[in-house]
C-alpha cells in the first residue's frame, strides 16, 4: 500500500475540502516567496552589493513570460532606487518592512484557512474508518469469531484504529501541504539558477534511499508491536472473565509471570519502533545541513567564476528558499515514517474489512413473511474444520406447533444443529427448508425475523431494563414491555428497582442474578413474538428455585409456538413432541420420552445417568 493509494481510498468523499486545502497552501507558499524576495533589493540597494543603474522599461515591449518578469523586476528596482534618491534609504527600508509584514499576514491567514479545511477531512476519514470496521464486525458470521481471538479483534478496533489516527490521519495535512510547498520552491529554484538546482537534485536520491530503508524496517516492527498489543488485550480479557478460577486455583503468580513476559517483549518491540521513528528528524536535519554546506561550496564556485549568471544577492535568496525546503522536507520524511507505522495497523484492519462472509445472500431472495407448515433438514452435514465432521447426514422434519428437543453428550452436535436454522453457519452438504423454501434463498434478516433465541448465557447489554427487553424490536410501548415481563416472571423484580424499567442493569447484567438475567432474555423473546423459538440449554446454569421460575416463563413463551430445545437437563423436555438423540453427529434415536425409554438405548442411558 502506497501513500497515493491511501489518498485515493480515503479522500474522495472530501475532494472539495482537499482542493480548497491545496489552493490555500499554494497561495501561502507563493506569498512566502514574495516575502523572501525583499531580501534581494535590500541587499543590492541598501548594502551596495549592486551598483548597476536601473532605468524604467515599458511593459508593452515585453514578449513572453520571461521578458515580462524581467521588466517587472527591473521597474520594481527602479521604483526603489527612485525612492532612495528622493526620500532616503530609511524610508525604503520602512516600505520593505511594511511589505514584508503585509505579505506575512496574508500568508498566515491562508495557512489557517488551509488547516481549517483540513480538520473535517481528518475527522471525517477517521469516522468513516471506525464506522466501516464496526459495520463489518457486526455483519461477519459467527464462525469468523470462533477462529479469531476476541482480544485481537478488539485490538484492531482500538489500538490499530488509534495508530491509524495518530500516524496517518495526523500526516494528511503534511501530505497535502508539504509536497505543494516543495514543488513550488523547486520550480522557483530552477528559475533562479538551474545549474545549482540540478546539482542539488543529484544528491537527493541518497537521502531518499536512506529514509526509505529505515521506514520499511519500521513498518515490519510496527506489525509485530500491534500483534503483541492484541495478545495483551486477549490476556486481560481472559483474566477478567476467569478471575474466579484464577483465585480458586491460586494461579495469580502464573498469570502475572506470563503477563510480565508479554509486556516486556512488547516494551522491547516499541523501543525499537520509537527509536527508529525518532531517527527521522535528526537524519533529515543532518542530510539537510550537508546539502546546504555543499550548496554553499558549489554556489561560491559559480559566483567567483568569470562567467557567473548569478550574483551574490540572488544566491542568498536562493539559499533562503532552499533552506525553506528543508523544514517541509523534514516534516515530510517524518510523515513517511509515521505512515509506515500506520500502514502496519491499516493492513491489520483491512484483514477484517476484506474478509468475505461465507454466509452469502442471493441476488433475488424469496419472500418469507411467516411460518405455516414445517422445517426440514435434508441430508445436512457440517464441519467447522474440513477433517472434523460435526453433523453427518441429518434428516429431520419439524412441524408447526411442535416442540422438538435435541439431547446427547457434549460435542454430539446439538447446538450446531440448532445454529444452522438461523444461518449462523451454512451446511457443507444438504439443505434446510422452511415451508419448502431453502433458507439460503431467503435474506438472513427476514429468516431471523421468524425466530427468537434464549441461550444458556443470557446476553444482556449495559443499558436499562426497557432497552434490553425492546432490543431489536421497534415501536414497542411500555405496556407491551410490561406485559412481556409479566409473562416472563420479571415484572415484579424490575418494579422493585429504584428506576424500575429505566434502571441500568450493569455490564452484561452484572447487577442481576442468573435467574433474573435469564428472565429478561425470555421477556425479550416474548416481546419479539416469533413463530419459531430456539432454546439453547436455557435453564442448565440455574439453581432449583430460579429454574422453576424460568421454566414457568419458558412454558409461557413456548405456548402456540414451534420450539427447538437444546437440552442438558432431560427433566425439562419430558413433554416434548419429538426428542432427537444425537451421538457423534448423527440422530441415533427419535421419538417421545416414553417411546425412547422403551427402546432401551442411548436415551435411556442418559436418563439413568442423570437420575443416579
């Protein structure tokens, strides 16, 4: 990725602001040239570096740009010489000082205007990047997050985005301003003395190669540093999530040792990165000083030669302009270093932005407005990894209004079988249909609108009761929300809180008990009022009292709905219409609770194990 590709990617939505920024940068640079130009008449006329008499010339006789410029310069000298003769050198010095102040004032105004139009570009590009990354993360299939570390994804959304802001966005103004200044100054230098400028340009490639080599090594080190930051976030997330286990097994020192090793390695990496980054300024300053010294030597040879085409005052003007290039050039070299760091982060972000979802949407999807007849799994197979089959040739029919339970040992494929229905994953073989329509031919949004989920872990947000219950449901009234909470046996404890339905429940519902969290998630499903309900071990993590309340809420929720239950406690699904027993990814038994007990097979052994 190059600097130009970054500009082509981020700047087009703000092209008019960018053009205004460039325009005012050009104007400010030209005004600075006029300011510097006062040096020549001051040196020539006030300090006697030139004794040539100047006479007024007619502009009408000039032909072409070169002659017009020479006539204007001559008449300007004539005006100054006349003023010296009539009013004295001190008066001319005052005029030149006023001219310098006015030009500098206009130059400062145009610099502010250039920055004024740059600010919305920087903030807008950063906003666009964050928005694109968040939208992509939300739209990616669940399978993506089973393969990626959560801490690494968080690092890309925080550390890497901040690095892009600090290193690329903060140098956009340099990329727009400094190249323009350098180009205008170089054109002026060619105009003043092409011999000196060609000599200088012969030396520049050495500096460019040196800076570029350091920059490339900086990018490699920055990639390593951001990956180590991601590992730090991962370990922090795991530590906070498992702190109870850490303390129970006295593993604090083990984790502290691992964390110390990681942060020490990260420190060493960022030592290398920052040392190379801070090398930009001294290297560019050293090279600039070397160029100035060489220029003074070569310019002196030209002035002292018999056929010199540049006088001493003009040479000093040349040196002043050339020295004015060094500042922007140093900033530009520093910007190149910053961009190298930012590119490493941008490439990590792009690995998310460019990830293609394996849940493909068809161009002309079928319309599904409800569920009328049946759900069919036809020869369905699935694998998270190619060499590890999770579901093998599943055939199953779920009729409208039925409660169908999936039971079996851990790892038998129960949850995966349920997750295929809302297209959290797609089968590698076979198909799933709703009323005869392949769910892959339906928009994922429309498909999931038919379903409500209650999981083993109640997924709640750090928001109010009201907003958690209405999550994903628009235009719900308070009466609708309270009615859903009553059915879920949640209204009583909500009304007992200080702000009732406007009470914030904490991070992931941390201020609530397990049973209360589960009843809030059930109320959310009730409010959505879906025709198809998926319950994934919704009571397995609860105590007996909470389970009774939640089970009652679930029975209220399941009434008149088609329900798929992933069951751990077999006592909760005795009344299911169909119980499917899974073993090694296959449905090995199927029937009612009584029928399966009579078979005296897998299901009976599972029941006896739980009752013993």
